[in-house]
C-alpha cells in the first residue's frame, strides 16, 4: 500500500523497529489501500531518533537559515487538493510564507490562508495555457541552491531569489485520464505534467535543505517535523526517495501509453518499466527462512484486468506467498470455463475440475477426483456462492472416509450472496475467502530468471480457437470430442509433462510435473481407476520416445479418445496403434506446456 509517514514520534515508536517502504500509487491516484496490520511504514527510526536528540543544534541551524533569508517559504502546487486547507493553515501557523500557483492559490485563499502567487515571485505571468508557470530561475534557484555553499547563496542574493524550505507538489492526473475511457491523443499529451516533476526532482535532489512532499497522507508528519525544528536527514531522505519513486511511476505510465499510441500491435518495446505497488509484507516466502512481500502491477495494461492481485479478501488469515501462487492457479483455471465449474488446486496443479449446470454437483465431483490432494487445497468457482453452495462447502465430508469435514486454505469466487458469505465464514476462522474479477486476456506474462526476465504473450487459446483433426480410422462421437476438449483445456493448467483423463466434463485423474511423460500417464490412470474406460486422454505434448508403447498402454486401459498435439515423427505409429484398438485420435496444432 502507499507509504504513510506517521504523524508523531510517539505513534512512530509503536511500530519500531524496521522500515518497510512502499512504492507510491500511480499517476494521480492517492487513495490508500485498506489498512492491514503491518502494511504501514514505520519511520520510528527517523522521528523517534530526532525527538530524542537535543533540539539545541537543530534550532540553532534553523535560526541561522532564517537569519539569512528573513522568512521561511513553502512552495505548493497541487492537482489533487485533498487536505490542502489543513496543510495551508498548519504551515501558516508555524510562520511559513506560502507561494502557490493558479487553482491551488485560489483554494488556499478560500480557506483563509495568505498566499503569494508564483507570478509575483517570477514577475512573469503564466503562459502557453499553463504549460509555463514554475519553470523559472526564481523558483528553481530557490529550490536547488545548497545552503552550505557560499557561492550558491551569493548568487541568490545577487538575483534577489529567496530559498524554499518545503516543496509540496503532485502531478496532473495522467494515469486517471488515460484509463478512464477513450480520450484523444491530444488530451493525453496535455495531461503530461512537466513543471510538477521538475519541481519534485529538484527538491528531492536538494533534500538536505528542502523537504519535498508528494502525498497528502504525509502532511501530518511534515507538520510534526517542522513543529519540532528537527534536522533528521533520514526523514528527508525518505521523502526524497518517495518523490523520485512517484515521478518514476508517473513516467512509466506516460512511456507505456506513448508506446501503445505509436506502435500498435507491437507487444515488445526495446525497453520498458514495470511499476509495482506494495500491497502487503508476507510472513515469509516459499519457505519460512525467506522474507517476502506482495506487490501489485500498476501498468496501464492491467487496469480492470482482474485476477488474484486485485481480489478482495473477506475473511481468514492473511495470504501467504504460496497462497497467492495456488489461488492464482485455481482462479486462472476456473476462469477458462463458461458453464458452472469448480476447480480444486493443490501446489498450483488442478487436482479436480468439473462442470455442471448444478454447481453443487460440480463441487462434489471436483473434490472426488482426488480427495486426498483436495484436503488442504484451494477451491475456486466461476459462479456466485449462495447459501446452498456455502453450506455444501462447509459441511461436505471427505469421500475417503465419509466422516472428515473437508478442509481448505482458500475459497475464491466472483461473488458471494450475503447469506452465503456469512455461512462460509462459519466454516473456519482461518479460511481465506477471496472475491476476484475474471482474469483478463491479451496481456504480457513476465517470469524472472537469474539476471533477467522472460516475457511472452499470455496463453489465451481455448478449444474453440483451434481445430481438432481426426487422424484415426474411427471418428470420435460428439460426446467423446467434447470430453477431449475438456481434458485438453484442463491439461493447459497442469504442469508439464501433463496428462489429463476426463469424461462428462469432469476430470477423473491427472499426472503432472514428471520428467518422464509415461510416469504422468500412469499416475493419471491410477487416480482415474475403472472410470477411465471410455474416457478422453489429453496430453500437452507427444511422447518423444517409445510413444507407441505409451499409446498402447492408454488404449489397453480402455481410453476412448486421445487428444494430442500433432507433429511427432512417430505419428504414424500412434495412428496404427489407435486403429488397432479402435480408439479415436485427434490432433491439434497447439500445445500447452506449463512450467
């Protein structure tokens, strides 16, 4: 979540020790995420240390500066005027003279704050429709001059330029504008701020002498700091970091937008920046000895894209690193299906998938596919969870013994009725209940490797997008082809080497992640049991060796149809084997590896 500097040394001390710094919101969006324990940034080491030190040297230094310039000055220029009156009155009560621009000056005057307008300092009016107003030596000289350099101070005096002690600036709402709907290219260009970033960068560069504030949530901390005449450089450095991060995020949005405007259809720019915003620090990472955190991607392309990153948690323990991975896998899989579907995931692999018009039946079938793996897993639905479904989830007993109530780490769905949510909360205090929007399509997928990143288009291909070509003498019946497509779609979300056996829109067994594809095949058959007879088998790729033997093993186990990517050197052997056992073989031009 956004960084909030605490409003007093006492408040800061409560959160000591440690510093967890969060990137700023993008563009002009300054609304903080809902508060969760541990999300706020502790600046106890800054404010508490400053309060503990003797104020004598700091006050002496402040008096020296005031003696040189005669008054303390603040420059304020804001697009987002949240809490402006509070800030202006607070600064005025501390004896600061306020210099401001346009609408900001008008708002301050309306709040009873005395203001000097920028043009009175520059002796130059705003021009070019407001494009030029603060880009002037009388402004930037007062921001950038180093107070410990005699020749800097001499230059200011020669030109009659006063210094600024505080700069409070935020930027044109570019991010909000370009994501709010269709706008013209010209309108987008006019919402690119120039003077604002320049002032912010100048003040942040000279943070030793100038406090820079870009977030209204930091006004209380600023006033507290000024009230105490503190000279804590760590506090100044934190504000400077936040200012540069703010501008960097803003520029990344502009860059992304301009690339799309000028290179339509080209997904891979020569370079690009991924802006991330801290949502929460996690108890630990994949293992307890690893520290971890969760960041949301604030790229323009992901606005409204849905997914687990933007899910709302209604109940339960805080999410862990592995929870996010598993929930993402479950949600991505269940979002593929149009009819009411339940997906159960364990260790990022779907171990149960079923589609039915009756979602209660789909849930029961999904769990029964592998009840041992389902216990302690993640269960996802693509339909709203109502009272009846919530009761079924809460009370359903394990098919293994018919007595043990099923336990889950997470339930995720696109929505909940009020009663359904209430019932589900009663299942367990720790059960994480997530509400997510359907994941978007057509986005880039990023994956880190040591020293770099792999970037690819997301795998959005569904059975409706491809052709299943019959290669065997026996053509599949309509229900068999439907089973093959269902199995093939499930296999898309199973880690390679992936084998899925399915019938009647229900996964019966799957094998995943085995270096040897034949082992995945045998695991899938062990789980499917006798139900594999007449079912469909889908593989994410062909067997590179002894393919005919593996196909024969599948045929001998009673499989009715096999769905595979085509192109193997052993296709003819495969076809002969399927013809021998009267099994239908369909091939696609698409494969789905998942690592």
